[in-house]
C-alpha cells in the first residue's frame, strides 16, 4: 500500500483534530462538511474504515517517519551564456 507523504498526513491530522474540536464547540454545517471530507481522506490515506483507527495509524506512521527536511532557498538563477558554435569549414 502506498503511504501519503508525512507532511501531507501531518497536515490532514492537524486539520482534522482542530476542526473536530471546533465542531464539538459549535455545530456549524460548513465545518462539519469539511470534517466529513477530512474523515474520508484520512481513512483512504491510511487504508482504514473509521476515523479513530485512521488517526491511530496516522500517528504511528508519523512517529516512524524521518524528520522533515529543512527547507532551503533555491540557488539564485544565474545568467546562462551560449556556448560558441564552431564555424563550418
């Protein structure tokens, strides 16, 4: 089974947990729709059928994932020079 990238999985878990707490505090339809979408995505991403198991699997995978790479700034783009083309003889 393919596993989601740890950064993507982390974002899904964080958003689910935050939204779950917000929905518990206030029943807003737009929040619960997004929560349903996140539940589905987490279950599909982890190969599970319920969100509690999906969160367990996600946390387990995230616990064994390598630490995220430090983001680096790409090198500055330098001007390219054309190579000299030999003259036909």
